[in-house]
C-alpha cells in the first residue's frame, strides 16, 4: 500500500498544504496500521475491513495508548480511506461506521497560591522592564484574561480610579472586568514612570510596550513568563495560560460560584468553565487523602 500512502502524502502537502509535522503524524499513523495489516496478510486497500481497523484500534488501547492517541489514529485512517474513495481505489470507507473514541479532557494545570506569590514577586519593579512585567503578571492574575487579550489592551482600556478594564473578546464583543487594588497600583506605576520611557511614537496606543516602543507580542510575553518562572524556582511548567487557569481555580477554591467565574473568563458555555470545577475537586481529593490534618 506504500504507493497509495505516497500519493496521499503528496495530496496533504500540495493540495491541503498541511505543515510537515502534521503530515508526518498522518503518515506515521497510517504506516503503523499498514504494518499491522501486513502481519495479517492484508496488503491491499480493497481488502481492508472495518473489523480489521477495529481490531487495530483495540490493540492500541490494549497497549495503553491514550484516548487522544487512538482518536488521532482513527482520524488519520478515516482521512486516508476517504482519499482512496475519492480516487476510486475503494468503493467505500471502512472507517465510516467506527465508533469515535472521546478525547480525554484533562483538568488545566494551575499554580498554587504560594507559587503565584513567588512568580508575581520575581520581577524587579525597580527597573523599567521589571515594573512593566510585574504590571502584566499582576493584571493577568487579577483578571483571568487571555494573553492575547492582555497584549491587545490599549491605554484607554484601563480605568485605574474605578479599578476596571475594558477587554475585547472574540467576535468583536467587549466585557468589563474588575481588577485588584494591587494590579491597579502596579499598572499605575508603570503608566506614570515607565511607559513614556519606552514609547517612541506618540500615536502608539498599546498599553504594554517592548524595547522598540511597539506593542508587546504573545511570543515576547512567553519568554517573559518563562524567565520569571525560572527565577522564582517554580518546579512546574508555566505557560502564558497558567495564570488564567490559576485565577479560575483559586476563585472556585475560595467559594466563587461557577456562573460568576464563567462570566469573568468570558466563556459562552458553562460546560467550558466546568473543567475548572473538576480540577478544584481533584485537588481537594488529593488534599483530603494526603494531608495529615485533613
């Protein structure tokens, strides 16, 4: 079946224009199945049955593969055999009636309150970039906004007196979010003492500026939060989304209701916010099980 796979890979590259890594993943999944089929004397697409594919996917589960891995393999095979149907190599797709395994929805990873304190204390606010970075981290944890939303903030979106900010969300909608007194103080200091020193163009409206005087990017923030995670010696993976997850879980741990957290995060569906509820519950179960005074 290698000639068919080569043809399919060419299709993914030239027609679908997928990335090389994505194409490699598709090809690896298909090659794994082809090897499984060959071991059972099946070497033609026309001889592949739904039963054979089902047995292959079952073998993956028996090997302890994650549901997400089995789901990806199913999707890869489905795409491959759909291509063969379009090429009239086979009359119908043998994966068409297969049950699709549900991907595992893992609780988001969050920092403890102590780890957040260490992270937010890591920037040296006595320096220009340190004051800017502390303002960003404090604002992110105080509001739970996405990093893309943080980067899109303009100076006019912040009202430090009333302690709220206007945040743009997907679809052009806006929501008004409260911010903590600490975050307001840090942003206020940055605006009063630092931003003008970074600004090169008087017309620049971005709240947070880089060394060139232009809007800081998501990539720039990634490097910043990674640096402070290392400085704070936090033994956990920190991504730009970590403080958003921590914000939500810490609110729930302190008694906030799920609906309020949903509104703060800007989720359209309560079920999306529910993943934080499950994360909170699992953390409590660990505490109750392992803490000597629980």
